[in-house]
C-alpha cells in the first residue's frame, strides 16, 4: 500500500514537471565559454557570443581558478539534466547545483551591461550606474539565471551581454572562466515578437478585404497565424514587395473563406447595409450587398434588400433581376414578394403588381409587421424619393 502511494506521488510530481516545462531548448551551439586573465586590481570586459533570436533566459556561471586548475564539469553538460529554466528557478538549490565544484582563492566583483559603450565606461571609471545587474560583494564563483522578459534592462531582443570583471587580487593576475548558455523559446525563435506581429496586423487592417469589415481583428489574426507558420520573420522581411502582396492576397482569400470568419464578415456587411438603408444611403448599401451576392453568400433577404435599394435608386431592371434571383432561393419570403410587387408597380406593370398585392394582403411580412402596413410605409418613402406614384392610391383603396 505504501509503495503504491509513493509511486502515485512520484507519478504526479513527474507529470507536473512535464506540463510546467517551457517549449524551448538550451542552445549549446551558441553558448559562451571563455577563460580570461584579469591583471591584479584591474577591470576587464568580456562580450558574449551572439545570442539566437528567441532567447528569453540565460544561465551563467563565473569561476575563478588558480593557475593549474581545470573545470570539472562544463555548464552545458550540467544543463542537459535540466529540461527548462524553471528547473533552476525553483529556489537556491538550482543555483547550487550549477556551481563549479572547484574555485581558486581569488575573488572578483562583476556587472552586466547591454551596450559596448556602457561596458567601456565601466572599465574606465568603475561606475555601475548603467549596469543591468551587479555583484558588488567579491566572489570566487557564482551562478545565476536571468529571465530577459522580466528584467527591465535585459530585453528579449538583446543580442549580446557584456560582463565586466574587477579583480580583487592586488598582487597577481586572476584566471576567470565565464560560461553563458541561452535558453531559446521555440516560437520566438522564428522572430515573431510583439512589435513584428503588430506590424503585420496594422498592414492587414489597411487592406481592401479588411476595410469591408466592421471588425477585422479575427481576419487579420488569421492572416498573421498563416504567415508566422509559413515564414520566419527574417525570411518574410526578405520577400519583395510584390511577393508580400501575393502572400497577403493568398492568405487573405483563405481566411476570407474560413467558416467562422466568413460568417462574421457577411453579418458585418449586412449590418452596415441595414444602417445605410435607414440613413437612405442606398448606393452605399448596394455596394455592401453586392459584395455578399458576388461572393455567393447571399440569402433571400439579402436579395430582397438589394432589390429594395435598386427600386429607391430607380434602377428597376436590376431590382427585378435580383428579386427574381432571391425568389428562387426562397419562394416563401414575403419581403421579396412585396418588393416584386413594388417594382412591377413603378415600372407600369399594374396588373402583375395588383395580383401580388391582392394575394398576400392578409399576411405579415415579418413577425409583427403586416403586408398592408409595410406597403403603406414603402409608398410614403417612394413618394419622397420621387418614384412614379400615380397607382399608389389605387392599391391602398384596394386594401380598404
């Protein structure tokens, strides 16, 4: 029983450790390992190797050696047993684990800088005002993990770090071993940081497709996801302007056809068209509704609204065409039937118009609007718009 409990605890602990791991790797290929001689009482600066794109953490170890001492274990070899930086950051035990098993009697202080200028200034005057981190108490060895995204000085786009050392041995030179290993976030390694993402989103929002939408956020995020999956940021930046335009167009078309995004896009267009119709901006509403029709996403009500706008702009042939197309989609939609009656009436086809008005006069065109009330409201609007109105009274008397 006790064995089972122990096994269960170990299993849970192991599982938690796995799920807590970051998605990345220790980049041993671009680790820094340097042995430096620091003259007695002097200061010196050491620049790290270029850190890869996507570096979010570094672990470094500093060891002072006596003349004939050699390192027992490299920092890279020790980090092989730690799957991610959290394994180090869980308390002082992690730092102790990284410590060199040996060190000399000499001691030094050190500071970290992110620019060559600040590092040179430190060598000249010993001031650490511009340092990102300083160890002011002399040490013979030290090891630390620094998270670049949590340090106000060291940022994710930091390429190099300058380590400044000051010898505390006033008589003999010191041998200092500096080891720095970067942790690379797999996603960030592709170069897509926050600024780069915003750059793509901003460009997307100026596109013709995006400007058709009331809210283009989902559409632009879709394009961004596809670009990030296909290209590293550096690769994308190397594309010619015409190549980038094609990428936007191809991915834009793919996102435009996405079911959820497409639904939102066309609902936005419908809402915009409805608002424009209420403002009596019929030509602008026609543009919105035509987009829906041309994309093959129109419902019977879309055809009805489009026909209605064409009536009010005195484009009767177009009104008739689109209303008949909508009727084929849904022969029971009474708003289409009513608009068909309207277009027949204003284009001098009184007999066909009267037949439709008569057939549906006792029904509702929507849940709470009657055929008769909608006809009266439309006729009032048509008169204001200057449409032919000689037969309006005949139809209204016919209702009575």
